[in-house]
C-alpha cells in the first residue's frame, strides 16, 4: 500500500514554528565557459531573528561554493 505524500506546506512546517519565514535565495554566476549558473536555496528564518544576517551568510556560502 502506498504512503500518502505530504503537501509542500506540511513539509515546510514539519518541526518548525508557524511564524518562521522561508525565503528562496537565487544567486547567479558566470562559469569559465561563459555560461550562467544559477544556485538556489530555501532558507528558514526563525521568528525573532535578524533576516539580513542570515541571508548574507547564506549568500556568502553559496558564492564560496560556486
């Protein structure tokens, strides 16, 4: 018997506060072959935390990996 799949909302809220924010960050970079590469990541921002600090850290990490 197949399992019932969770909705996207249920997956996102699994184990998190209802008031947490989720942000999609997309960074673009040009490769050595002169083609564009897009990296995207969903980031959870806990309630009461600094949005800019968390987003800046994630962008730095994505750019370091690219």
